[in-house]
């Protein structure tokens, strides 16, 4: 019975192979280690999040004419400069350090 359970569990998991340059693998490994995860866990979490974000970004939503106008106005309005935005733009990305 235990052997059948293991076979069923293995059948639920599929293998995905990726070819990546060593530099990218090293970056992924550093990021995974920083979160206490292994490469597979990190890549699966990151891929799942990217897939969810992609699908959510393509979701439809409805607005009445007034709200749609306000929505467009906010999209078209320039960002107001502020200290937090300036600090963010001045900070190097983690992979650049």
C-alpha cells in the first residue's frame, strides 16, 4: 500500500528542465538561499507568482463612464516627485551590487 501511495504522489509531480547560463543560475541560487529555499522551491514560487500576475493583469473589469474617466485621468497624470520615489530610483538593484 505504501508503494502505491508513493507512485501516486510521484505521478502528481512533473519534471520541468531549463537551460540557463551559469550567471543566471548563480543569481537564482543566491536569491533562493536568502529565503532559505532550494533552487526548485524558489523557481516554482517565482514562476507561480509570475503566472498569477500575468493572468490577473489580463483580467477584465467594468467601470461606469465617470469612474472610467477618473481612472484614465489617474493613469495620465504625472507622478508627483517625492523623497521615497527619489530614494527608490537612486537605489541599485540587488543584482547590480
